[in-house]
């Protein structure tokens, strides 16, 4: 019954979305306000209707309504209530519905918030966003419907999944459900898909604005680009959180001691993130200087197209990946939609190409404009390299009938120098000024951090003589870290001296009154912290493996592991657990007991390796139980990793999030913002800075 | 004031460029060709992907030369249960299953089971280091020209195919193996009678 309500509201949502798209186009084209209003109302209905569908499906998952094929597939009585709810995005059909629902939510917010602003753009924004939503809702209705039921046709070997009963069929309700893929029962995986989806779907809004601006020819005015910037930031931050959570999940669950493996599915997420990051920077050029208009539109199109491309390759299995996504029937429809989006946006872009001229020319190669352009090129170069590596197996298979997978070595080699140049630029670019070159300023403001970072690197080099390649990387990171700190310090000193504020007050006010600028610095700080984590992973990771009898030990670096005991017992959620107990010693001193284990999920026939981790700010000791003897406790195999600096990745992720919150915070006082941004020459300041 | 009509949009400041007709240029043509090629590539990939790995019927025959120069043909192994494991040294999930594979091989090697490691798209030096690291003792060789992996249409690495005593494919595991999966599979296949060639 409830499932029927969910299904019908889904169908009505589809009709509303199609109508909303068509009526928006007609209304915009003929400038008919009544039609536009009607389209808007229909589009606003899509979100509540889909909400009803989602609630119905969650209810079915929670109450284990196995008459639905989807519920029987991913839910099961042994799962806790919370995990059953997260099964909404644990399978194909549910996750596409979830996806469509989030997208409809974004569109609804835009329609409500910006209904009166951007009056000429709105019909087309509505049309483009609704067209995309209609596509995804259509996929849910016609191709992968979570409300489809299981039917038994007498004489047939397999059960049929269909919405309506095939002739002569009887409904079939399985006694038990398959349950959610055990790998997905982890907090990282519970948070990772929703945030990733929010990121991917969120990019539809900037894209719709860009398309609307091209269609109406309003792309010369920059009003729309401000709206777009904020929406891109929203989508971008969700995608960033999704990336970090995905890495954390891989680290905790996949059991290979790493967090980023350059797998196609990971690349699929990284590419739109790179293009989106480039856009968030270049959009400042348009806001401040009216430059790079074509480029911005290209970047928006690219960001959105890459997120569609990423969804396509992960959902259809076109590019083989170690991630197990099921093959599905939505490939052809998806391909048609991607083709429409790519070609449609390209045609529109060409049609308006001449309108999108810059208002200014680049005036100096050391100006802030030049820094932004360089930064954009670097981001795109990384995106192109990642794209190339991702589609390479497909191309070689087409041309030579041989699949050549390039693997992580390619990605590491190509992207590492580019990433580090970007990090370096992050430290230098804030020193440059709009329009003019400022080499002299560069020397003055960067001198002290430069010398200090050299000192740090020298100290580091002395301690880690065997890893010379890490010196350059560490120098870049420490230099940029100090540079960002000095930006803060500069602003703080002005306030502390001029206004007699103490440090915390000055810091609070400084950030509050220039939230975009200092939010940006905080984001940069987060990025540098993540870079530090990657240095640890690239240069200082150690691993070893050995089979131990009880009482035997395994040593790696300053840590020693002693195998104490092995237990087998039945765990919750229908799993059989094999758990080892091992004592960890640091330079002979007992630290704590680690319990790496292997959970075997009986129904799904799937094992999950759960590492035993001892985590410190400096490094993680990460121990896996990879094998054991059937009887007794005299032969268990352990893998042991030392992962230095890895926690900086997670801390960097939090810092980045904090930075986005600061920079996206609504402005409180405009007047003071201008004032602090342009501090006049003050005697007190020069006196102190001189001494 | 007519309320049903929107005010006509104010004309944007022009500099005489807006009215220029659309013209083809090399850059535009390249962009169109590039996009079309990408879509074509994805479409072709989609067709390939829908085929999926070979799962049923006779296992495609192959001859593999091991890293230490021995050769082995699948067709010579009738009467024995064969486990074909595709792996690569650059593949993290392969490392996850490596110890278990070797352990299972040692357990079954005298009971009519053959393990074959097929190293997929790899460099010999790294591959040998990997074999050394996990102390792998079963037959292992590089898939030169990715011929074997193409025949089996593998989806990625690791991927493991289970072949019964008569040379028929009896299943495939995409992704890493873990205890007691492989043991169960081998026990099942070993229990089957072999009627002879």
C-alpha cells in the first residue's frame, strides 16, 4: 500500500518534471508570464512528490517489505534499523531515486530563492534543471524502478522483476532479504554516497544558469555569475567531503593500508572536483575584472559534463574498476543523455562565443590575473592527465584489441609535480596584486617564510637522509604553510596594534570581516595539510607481512607486534568474526592491544577486513589479519603498515570544511569589509614593522 | 500595463560583435570532433561492457609461459581442478588476497588442484618483487599482449575463474577472495567425479 503511494507519486513527479521543462521553454520563448508561473509551480511540486516516494521506499526498507525486489535485494532482518535506512542508496534503483530527489531539492531551493531575481534567466534555468531531473526520474520510473515486485511465473526458472504481473504470474515474497553489501556498512560509506551525490547533483544549478545565460544572451552581464559562484561552492564542498569520506572508507574497510588508489571510480569524482575548483578561482577574475568570461562558461560546462561522465563510467562498467558496481540497463539511455548535454552545450557556447569577450587584457605576467590563469591551467592539466589515464584502457582496447591499464604509477608521476606547483602557487599568488606585477613585494613578504622553510627542510633532511625526494615536497609544504600563517599574522598585527585588541578578539574580527579572503586561506591551509598526508604516504610508508605462531613477534620501524590469541565467534548483523589479539610495543614498551579481524558475512558470502589501528598525530600503525590456520592458534598471517602523517589528510579535510563555512558565511557588515581590505598607511604599523 | 508579458530584455552593451554570423574555425571543428569521438568511444565501451566476463561453457584454452620459463597449457590439465587468478603488482586488492591464495594453494597442491597466476599489464621487475613478497609458489606468468585476459573478458583485477575437471568454467569471482570462499569452491569441484576425457 505505502509502496503503491511511493510509486504513484514517482510517476506524477515524472509528469510534472516533463511538463515543467516544456512549459518553461514555451513560457520563456513566448515571454508568457502565466506559462512560466505554471512551469515553476509544476517544478516546485517535483520535490515534495519525490520526497513522498523516498519516504515510502525507506519505510519499505525499514519494515522489510520483501514484496519489493529492491528491498529483498538490499535489506535484511539482521541489519540494524539505521543500516536499513541507508540501504536507500545501497543499490542501483534506490540510489538513482535518491539522486533524483536531491537534484529536485536543489532545483526547488533555487526556484524559491531566486524566483524574483534573474527574471529573464529563470525560465531557462528552470527548463535545463528540470530536464535533467526529468531524465533521472524517468530512469527510475522506466529502467530501474525500486518499486518493482518479484513475480513467479509457473514453469520459469528464474523470478521476474516487474511492476505489473506478467501473464499467469503469482506474486513472490522471499522469506529473507539479501542485505546490504557488507562493505557499505561503515560510517564512511554511509556518509560518502549522500555527500558525493549532493556534490554531483549540485553542479546542475551552475550549469543551468550558464546555459540560461547563453540562451538568453545575458551572458555579458555578470549578475548570474555571482549566483552561480555560491551554488558551485555548495556543490564543491559536498564533493570535497565526499572525497575525504571515500578515502577514509577505503582506508578502514578495503584493507590495503591506503586511501587513494587512482581507480576509475575515484578519478570519476576527482575530475569534476578539479574543474570545479578551477572555476571557483577563475570566477573571481570575472567578478573583479570582467575577464575570462568564455573560460568560465567552458569551466562550468566541463565541471558538469565531467560529473555526468563520472556517473556514466561508474554506473555502466564501461571502464573496468576494482569497485564492484553492478552492470545495469541504464547505459544506453544515459549515453543518449550525455550526448545531448555535451553537444547541446557546445552548440550554445559557439553561438554566443563572440558575445563573451573580456573587458580587460592581461597586463602583467606577475599580476594576480596571471596567477589565476596559471592556476587554472594547472588544474585543467591535472584533469586532462587523469581523464587520459582513465579512458586509456578503453582506447587501447578499441585500437589494438588489448586493454592497457596505466595504473597508479602513471597518475602519480604525471600529477605529483603539477599538484606541488599548485601548492607553491597557493603560497605565492596572494602576494600578487590585481593588474600590476609585484616582484619586489614578493621578495619582501615571502623572504622570511622562505628562509624559515629552508631551515625546516634542512632539519628534516638531516633526520631523513634516505629519502632525498621528500625534501622538495616538504619544502613546498612548509613554505606555503608559513606563507599562509604570515598572511594571518599581517592582518592580526594591524588590528592588534591599531585597535588594541588581544589576539583571539583580533583573530575573530579579522576573519569575520574578511570572511571570503580568510576563509580562502583556511581552505588553502586544509589543502596543505592534505598534501602533507600525501607526502607521508608517498615516501615514508612502510609495510611488512609474516605468519606468526602465538607468542611470536613482527617488527616494523620502532613498533613490534606480538600475536597473543585468535578467536572465532558469531557477530551481529549475521557475520562470523575471526579476531586476532595482538600486543603492540613501541621500542619495547607496551602500548596497547590491537584486534585486527575478518568479518565474514554469511548471507552475502562476503568477507570484510577490519584493521587494528593505533593512531597518533605522527603516524598510524595499521595491522591486518590476512590469513590463519583452521585449527589452533599457531599460524596467523599479519600485514603491518606504518602510515606516517596520514591523519593530516583527515584533519586537512575538516580544516577545508571549516574554511568553506567561513568563506560562505553571509556578510555581516559591508562597510568594514572595504575598510579592512584597504588599510591606509598608519604610523603605528610602519613603526612596528620596522622594528 | 500588460501583466502577462515580460518586459523585453534590455539590449546588452554591444561592440558590434554580437551580430556576426556563426563561422567554423579549426578550433571549433576540433572541439566538435573531440566530443563526438568521446561519445562514440563511450558507446563502444558500453557495448563491450554489456558482454560481461565469460562465465559459462568451456574455459578458453591458453598457453602461458611462467616467469621462470616453464610453459603450461590449460588443455593439458583435464582431470584437475584449475584456479586461474588474474592479478597485477599495482593492484591493491590483489595484495589483499595474495596471502590467502598462496595458503590455499599449499593446502591443496597435492590433491589434484592447479593454481595459475596470470599477471595482467605489469612490469616484470615489480611482478617478481610481488611474487617474492608473498612467497608465491604456484605457476605464474605474464599475460603477454593481454591475450588471455581478452579471451576471458576480465573486468579488472583481481579476478578469479574456477574451472572443473572437464575444463568447463564453473564461476568467476570479481574482486579479492577471502577465507573460506576459495576453499569451499575447490572442495565442491574436487568432490565431483571425473568421467575421463
